[in-house]
C-alpha cells in the first residue's frame, strides 16, 4: 500500500509567500526595495558559504572579495563594480541587522519629508562618497599605507549614515522614541554616531569602516545643505539612474480614454497649488517644532498624499 503524506497546501503556500515577496518588492517604496536587495544578497552569500563549506572550496571567499571595495587602486581598477556592490554586501547577521534597522527607522522619517528618488540617490551617492573617502584615506595617510594592499570594505553603513544625517540636517528636532530611554531628538542620535566614529578612529580595529561612515554622513549633510539653497546636487545622478532603468522597462501600450471633466483654468490651478503648498509648509514646520506625533490624522494624510505625488 502506498501512502502519500504530502501536504496538498504546501506548494500553494510557498507560491503565495513568493508571490507576496515579489509583489511587495515591485509595489513597495525605494526603502523597501533597498532593504530587500540587502537581505537578498545576504541570503545568497550565506548559501554560497554553505556550499563552499560542504564541498571544501573557497568559492565564497572569491565571490565576497569581488563584491567588496578594495582600498588599493590597482585592485579597484580590476573590479570597478565593487564601489556599488559593497554597499549591499554583508556577511554577518548582526552587521546587516543593525544596518537595516537603522535604515528602516530613519528611512521612514526621510520619506515623511522628502521623496523616493531622493532616498535612493542619498543611499547610493552616500555609499559612493564613503567608498571614495575610504580609498583616499588608505592611500593618503602614512599610518594606513601598509594596510592598503589587503584592506577591503563592505556593508551599508556609509549609505545608512548618509540617510541618517540627511534627515537630521533637514529636521533636527524630529523626535523618536528609544527603548529604555524614551523620546529623543534625532540630532542627539546623530551626535552620538559621530562621536563614536571619531573615538574609534584612534583604535586599530576597522579604522577604514569608521572613515567610510564619516564620508556617508558628510554627503547627507552636504545634500540637505545644498537643497535648502534650492540646488539638488543629485539631479544629474537621478537622470543617469532613470536612463539606466528605462533600458529594462517594457514599453506600455498607449491607452486612450475619454473623460468628461472640466479642466481648471491656469488661474484656478495656480491658486489651488499655492494653497496646497502653504498647508504642506505649515505641517512641515509643525513637525520640525513638535515632532511627527503632534500631527492630527488629517495632517498625516495630507503629508502622505503629498509624498506619494512627488
């Protein structure tokens, strides 16, 4: 007698989970997508490490080395992609856990004030700035010269620091609630980060990593400082990214629809736009002074709709 104990719902359940993940990635914000990319690469690396351990090969070391950014310029020339891949690469659970938690918390605050494109550009350019300062430091300072041939960097820390400091410079008095501490203004959280990185520079462990953190923080500060002057220094980079992704997007068939709606005159449109902008500015001022939690339900909805329209 043959008895089948297979669960008929098992494959259906797995399919649902996978479809849910794909849907979440496709329809989610840039914050969600960046976190998924980090987690996905982490899981792939772990699987490769398991294969390497079982087969006795060093394939995992070879792959990880190709994805980390090297401090030595001649090595960097042979793997230029690493200036991007390193900012998504983690090999230790606690490393990716802490980076993604901080990115999730501050990324949500970022999207309260600014739009999706700016989050992506701050993450990427912040990571590139961290890598650049990391490489320059190892080739500039005598104390690091001997280590530059074997020094490599990995992790999203520089990118996360860029997002953190962009938020801090934009809304320094925004309040968050920390476990065991209570409400804290984010400018004090940023100060803690900076002091910690500066203190660790005097130690021999992971000097390059802390230098990269400071590089990311510098870009976050620079981006918002220029944005307040009316200059978006990421606009050229955003155009380049848009052009790159447009190569992989399917062209949608044009749909023609007819609606019997009255168009607003230019005067009505401009008046409506001015009123909406004044209301949004009032809400942002209120957040800067009293924090996000001080908003009413209606004000939060206005802010959410405004963020999605950017």
